[in-house]
C-alpha cells in the first residue's frame, strides 16, 4: 500500500489530476500533496502544461473548423436516404417463432397484401424518392466535385455568365438516374455544376447534381449569386481559385453564408447585395471574427 | 415428441412488438445520431484534423463516421460506449485518408512542403502569422511525438477518459496512463530547453 511520505510519480500525479487513480490510493496522494510543496509545484506544472496544450490546440484548430449547419443537414438527408434504400430488418427473438405454421401463414398473407399495396403505391413512391433527392446540398459520395486544368487568365478573360455551359441531355439523364430520380417535373431541378465552370469546374458527372430550382430556400438561383461573387473575388485577386473551388465543393451554403455575411439568402440583385454586405462588414470582419 | 404450445395471433403480435423494442424505430435512431453529432462533431473534427488532414478531409471523416454510426445503430449493434466507438471509427478513417493524401502528395509535392502541412494543418497565411512562435513550437513538439502518444494526448484533450482512449487505440489502461504522462513530461522538458 502507498505510503503518504513517498513522493508520487509523474504518472500518479497526472492520474490524480485526471481522476483516474484507484480509489484506495487517492487519500495517500492527497495527504502527500498537502504536506509536500515540491509535489504540489510539480502538480501545478503538469496542470499548467495541460491548460496550455488545450488552449494552443484549440486556437490552432478551431478557426479551421467548417460550420456544422451544412454537415448536419447533409447527415440528416443521407440518413433519410439510407433508410429508404435499406429498410431496417426486424429482429426475432427465437428461431422457433419462424417454425410456427401460423406465423408462416400470416407472413404469406402479409407478402400478398404488401405486393398489392406496393403496386398501387408505385407512382407515389417514385415521386417520394425524387423529392428525397431534392436536397440543397449534393450527396458527396456521388458529387464530390471535379475540376479541369485552367489558368486564372483563362477564366477571368470572360464574364462568369459566359463561361456557364449547358449540360447535355444524355448527361442530365445520367445524373437523374444516379440520384434515383424518375418522373420528376422538368422544371423542378436544374442539373447544376457543383464547382462552377467559371471557377474551373469540370463537365463531369462527379461535378453535377440535381439542384432544386424553385421550391427551396437555397435554390440554384442563390448558388448563382455565390458563383458570381466568387468569380469576381478570384479575378480581383481577393481569393485564390483553390479556396473558391474548395468552398463551393465542401458546402456551398456555408460558403454563401460566410462571404455574404448572412444566415439566409439575400434578396434582389445578387452582385449589388453581396458588394453592399461585404463593403459594410469588411472593416469589422476581423473584430467580429466573421 | 415435444409438442409446440399453441400460440395465439395476439401472442404473435406481442412477440413481434417485444422483438421490435430491442431496435428503436428509424426516426428515433436518426434523432439519436443527430444528438451525438451535435455533442461530438467538433471534437471529432478536431481529432481528425490533428492527423494533419485539410479541413475538408476532416469534415468528410466526421461525416462518414456519423453515417457509420447510423448504420451501426440501424443494425441493432451494441450501444456500449458510443463516444469511444465513433472516435475509433474516425481514427481509422483519418489514418486511411492521410495515407491516401500522402501517396498523392508524394507525386506532386516536395517532402519539405508536406512536413510543413503536418505541423500546421489547414491554416491560411494570416492564421499562421497569428499563431505565435511559442504555440508553433509546442505543436511541433506534439507532432514529433510517436503517433500513439499524440493520439492519446489529442483524445484526452477532447475529454475522453482513459478507458475510452484505451478502447479507441486498442491499448491497456496502464499504457494510456504512461503515454500521457510521458508526453506531458516531454512537453515540459522541451519548453525548458
């Protein structure tokens, strides 16, 4: 058993500070710490180093953490999608349960009823699948974003709008298929580039997704505002092309909120609104940590 | 021959319902995952970033981890120590992601540039300036620690208890305690030099 006159090791001091010391040893270490200035100073040194490490680590990492709202929404959408794709199987407690003929008969009746119900619900189901994919952010597994080799001079030689190219019908069809969308109204989605061509985005299925056009807060029109702003910022030397591409691919809604200093999409003329917001907030950005 | 006792339809339904209770309904699982996301997302992300990953890769690791958690719960698997579980998954994903990045970087970047990335993950030039020399030195010492020691330190900084760290990294409790103590002693000694 530990003697209270014995100096605790560094490991024991840390375990005491972390509340990880075995219950029987706590009293002796505490009694020793009360009596010994040296060990109290060592303990304080350990605690101070822990505090410094935690502070430095947070200061280094926290500014790099992207906002969680976009990821949270994406996670919820992905879970809903996964649930639809693979409905949860019911677990049964005993094998004998399956052996019971009544259960088997009940299952057979249920299967027939289910088949009838499914046939009737087929159309509604297709619409439901389509609406599940009407997400404001793309599924990152299907649309991580893809770029082509471009020079800044090349993309800045023309206006952002002039770089936008129409997606061929065959590719549009592929994108809808990939997202499991069937029978969606023609004007419901815009097959849009995740990274805009004006920012070096490639015409690649990994860079295209069905974006809601009208019935969404964060519609394709809002994304256009962001792209216009990013294009001007890159060409104006305020932003690197890589940052613009990353921001758009990672979470375009979060990027919009960051650059336009707003939680909600701005109404009206995008360029004027963004410039106004940036002009008003720029001097305060560093103070407010925007 | 043993006779199977007769079971009424009511009993069948009751059995089905009781079997159902062991795995919560889907919306309940989704709510639970979102709750765990809210509680742990930033910690998990910081831990992933401590592997030297860029922010978007770290975010991908966190996202994949919570999706894996969803599948784990959906399949009715163990709910014991879920925080430890998600950190273990994130640890493995972050290692894999870093390996991929390093392979890609080996083709395009010099070794020197990569070393800087590892010391100073995801900081832009402005943030690098703000990061004082002393802070940089401390983080450089941490990055130079053996990988397992650094992981112990980062996990502890995210609030994991020794038994949780042991489970994440597949170590014994004693080894976790020794590792943390050794790393802190190293930080103290290096600073005094």
